[in-house]
């Protein structure tokens, strides 16, 4: 479904990605792990169109995403839940969902989508008229994911969903992602919490200093010495 | 370094000799260029560190009217009147500066406050028309050639006065631009919180810049009045003047020492050029062009004309660095 | 109560309606999407000149001229954003202030070039309504009604419609709008058109009561900014209330002292208001 080949990206003169290649097949859950500053978020931003690529190819369902603006990429079926959630703090939960369903197609089905999302996240329904900025960390993460789901994306990008959350809440979030996955969504998830993400995904990539250092099935990565030593503290 | 110093010495010599060579009209222009250069440079004291004021007319007005009124009503020599005007402007700046910086008012909100301040001063001057002559302006009592009254019918005297003042303003800028003071101001301009964390007394530095800027601007306003022997609220305190100051300093390049002076050359050349070309038929043509140019400068050349030279210098430096590798 | 004071109060209320109408457009641009159009009042001036020109020179019926003005200023708003604001949207807002300051200069001087500095009057005299001993200007009443309708309309637009919500959202997090499938440029341009259109609407009503001249913006501009800040940026209802407070100060102040001093009072209030705004609302 998603084909990234030889992607290079930079911030000004600072190069963040050096020829990164990865792929996501329909129905899969794929993880990208790695240390801080490895370029994981940069990778997400290039895929979703927030950052232009310097070189390399990006293909989604056979179509090239090169040069497409972010809103076009959303229309193509990729939804990105950004790092730090990035909800609209002074809009209510419901209004944030509305924003997620801005595309004409999503707007037309707004009511049913909202119903579906509230069924997935009952706590959100309780808080539907609350200002998003006043939600707890875990609730904000749920809201951000719900917002992205409103456009019924073909591919869901999750950027560090566990960031800043207490361990119990992290567990809840990942259980949620499992449920979403169970509904048939394809997920690409970037994470610092190696344990949680490798328990969730089918395959994973290890990104270090802008380059893919390792790739394989979740099991393979869990067993790899490199991963165990550097990222799981073993 | 030596070449630069020699260049400056030559330039200075040229400036000293100039009044003896220039015909009267050009001398008139040169004096105005020098006076306005001082004012624009003073504005840039604040502007270059992110404290953009669009109400500097307030300080000019306070300076100009204080010395003029004290002379006309009390016969007080401008030698005292001008410092008093500067003091008044400094106090005003202190008050406004303290209020704003204490409440962390920066950026465009600070600019709006200065705009309002400029309006307040201009309106007060107009409202007190019985004393100040209101919108019609006032004329300092003329007494012919007099050092006491700081009035000289011969332009040359004013030229040297303006030149000395301009050099003093540049000296102040030099003094403020070196060592810890400049580093502190830059740090504040970039990130106040970080600057405070390093122990820089943010409030004190900002106030210092603001007060000095205001005082020097006031002096410039007074001298301008002395030279023209006429003042009215529009030409010294109005929004037009304030915007003109901003435009000139930015166009010339507010980050460089001589930038604002280049701006003065630019604006005066423009005004005079337009007046010669179009006469009175096109009042307002100058401002039309200022407006357009300001837009273009902000979008394409925010570092002004001098900014073009800055980039070239850094480009030349780089190959040397690479060679050192 | 002294009848003249009462008249001043009522006049103040009517002026308040006019100021509230003026503030609507600016509140949308400055208050909601956080863009600084320091030349907002000059846009109104352009609208007024357009109406004057079309109605007096070309004999267009006033309503048609007004409609044309609204359209014209709406287009001007879009151009303003596209040409001047867009290139500097990422840099500190002070640049927007300076760039639109340049436009302010330009519009003022251009108007001077075209029309000279004299005051132009559209020459329409709307009836005066007499309530007992007090005269009420019909045009001011119109402005009052237009302001209330406009504020209510804008409030509901922003709160209830999709586009309105998007406009509110974009000032809270511009970068993320793209991830919602929203073309942020279209939102800005649409908002600029609405803001410009509202300025145009103001010029229709202003031209009935005031003569137009190139420096009109200097009279109304700072006050309108002040009203937006006083009422809470982006708060349409707050803006209306602030407009009435401000107009009372000007009206009653003008009754007791001179015109200039009541303006001074207004500006001093402005400075105090901006300085006292709680830090939390500053610099979104």
C-alpha cells in the first residue's frame, strides 16, 4: 500500500533522513522504532505532506505522493495523528472531530462516523462538549486518534502515541490501537516504547540517525541483540 | 582592519570639508540627512533587538516642544531646554517601557502601544492649542545669530552641530554594541526566557535601550526644530513621522550601524527628487512610494539595503573556513 | 438630566453601533485568525471613496454603489492576504504590522494623489428622527441595526458552521489544518474576503455620516483596534459591548471636554487595556 524508497529529507541545512526505504502492506501494522532524534517524526511528516522530501519516492496505492500538499494526501486516504496530539485546544471534542471530518466525503457521513467513533471511545462521548485543551493526556490521545479516524483513512499514521502518558494509560492507548487494527485499519506507528509497539505490530524497522539499521518481523526484532541491548535495557 | 580605519578617516575628512564645497541647497539637504540619520539610528537602538516602535513621533514631539516652549515662554536657552526635553522623553519611555516589559508586552502588541502613545502626545499638543498653537504649529522666537539661543542663520554652524550629534549617536551605538551589553540584548531579542535564565536582567536591558532611544530621538527632534525654526504636531509627532522613521531605518538596514543613515539618504533623496520632478502637483507621491517600498522591503529585504552587503561578507568568509579544514 | 447630555449619551449609543460594525471585520482578521491588518481603516476609506465615485460621478444608485464597494473591498482583502501577508505568514507578526503599515501609507497617499486632501461628501441626507426634543440620526440607527445583525450573524457563523469552526481552528494550530484535509490557504483567503466585505459594509454606512478624506483612517483606525482588544480578541459580542463603552467615553468625554482630549482618554484607556491583558491570552 505504502512504498517509501530512498527518502531523503532535511530541515534547512540539517539532513534528517538519508535514503530511507520501507513498505506497508494493506492490513498490516508496521512499527518504526529508534532513539530520539533518529528522524522518526520527520519520516511521518514527509509521508503526510507536512514536510517536503529532498529526494526519493513516495508511492501510495501505486500513486506518487511527490509534491502533494498535506490536505491532498489526506484526501488520498492517509491520516496522521501528530506527535503531541496537536488537538485544537479551544475547540470542543466534538468540534475537533468535525475538523477531522472536513473532507466532503467524511462530512457527508459525519453522523454515522461520529457514532462509530464514540462507540470505540465511550469516554470521549461523555466529554463531547468539553474543550479539548482541558482533557487529560490519555483522553487527548484518544481524541486525536478519533479525529484522524473520522476521515476513514486507508492508512493511519501514529506518531509516538505513548509520549507523555502514564504507563497504565499507555496500555489503554495500545489496546485501543489493537481494536482499531481489528476493525481492519492499516497502521504505521512510530514509537519510543519498544516493548509495547513490538507486541502490537507485525513488522518493524529500526531507524537510527536517519537510516534504517534493522528490519524484520516483530519477533525478529524482539530477539535481536541490538534491539535488546540498546532499547530494551537487557 | 587598517583599510577600514583609513576608510572611516577619509569619510570623516570628507564630511568635515563638505560644507565648504556644497552650494547652499545641498547643504540644507545634508543637514537634514545628518539630523534624521541620528533619529533613525536612535530608533534602531530598539528596533534591531525586536522592540519595534511605531510611535517614536511621541519622543520627537516631547523633545521638540519642550525646548521650543521653554524658549518662547521662559527664554530658557536650548542648551538647557534640549536636555530637559530629552529627560521628559526618557521619563515617558521609562513609564511606558516599565509597564509593557513588566507585563511582557512585546512584538506587535508593544508596537500598538507605541502607536497609541504617539497619538496621545500629538493630540495633547493639539488640545493645548492656547499654549502650543495647536495644529497650526509654533515658531521659536528668532534672535538672529546666537549661541545662547542655538540659532544660526548661517547653515554651516548647523551642519557641524548636526555632524557632531550624528557622530555622538554612532558612538552610543558602538558603545551599546560591544561586549556583554550587545550579547545580552541579542539574547533578549531571541528568547527572553532563556536570557532571564542565564541571569540577564531582561527588564533593565530593555529599559536601557528604550530610554536611550527615546532621549536621543528627543534631542534630534529639538535640533530639527532649531534648524527649521518651526514645528507643528504633524511634522514632529504625527503617525506619518513615526512611520517614516520606521521605514527609513528598515529600508536602510536597522541591523547595521550606518544602515539608518543610508535610510536617511534614501528618504531625503526620494522626497526632494519627487518634489523637483513633480512639484506641488503630486503631494503625497513620496508617501505612496514609501508605502510600496516598505511592503517590498519587509517581504524581500527585511535587513534593508545594508543587509545586502552583510550577506556578501559572510559568503566571502566561508571559503577561507573550508580551506582551514 | 440635562437634555444635551442625554443627547450625547444617545449619540454615543448610535456611534457605538457604527464602531461595532467597524470592529467586526477587524475582529475576524485580527481577533480570530491572528493576522495584523494595521491598514484596516484605510480599506474602509477605499470603500467610501468607491461609493463616492460611483454615486456622485457616475450616478449609480446608492445601494448599487454600496454593493460594489463591499465586493471591491472583499477582493482587496483577498489580494492583501495573497500578496502581502502570505509571504510573511511564518515570520513574527510585527512584520505583518509593518508591511500593512506600508500599505496604509500607500493607500493614504494614493488617495491624496487621486482626490486631494479635501473632504468629500456623498450628499445623501437621511431623515432625522425626532423623539421629543432629541434628534436621532436615521443613518446612525441603520448602522446600529446593521452592527447588531452583523455581530449576531458572525457569532453564529463562527460557532455553528463548518467553515466558521475551521476559521477558529486555524488560529489555534495552523500547521495541523493540512492534516484535517483543509487547504489552509483557502481558509485564510475566504476569511480575508469576509473581513474585507465587512469593511466594505462599514464604509457604506460610514459614508452616510462622515465626509471621506485620505486621513480618515487615522481617526478610526486606532479606535477600532482598541475596541477589538477591549472586547477580547475574537469575541464578537465582546467587541460590540466594547464599542459601546468606547463610544460613550468619546461622546460624553467630548461633551465635557474638547474633542481631542476625549480621544486622548480613549487612547490612554487603550494603553492601559493592552498592558493589563492577562499574560495567558497574549501571543497565542
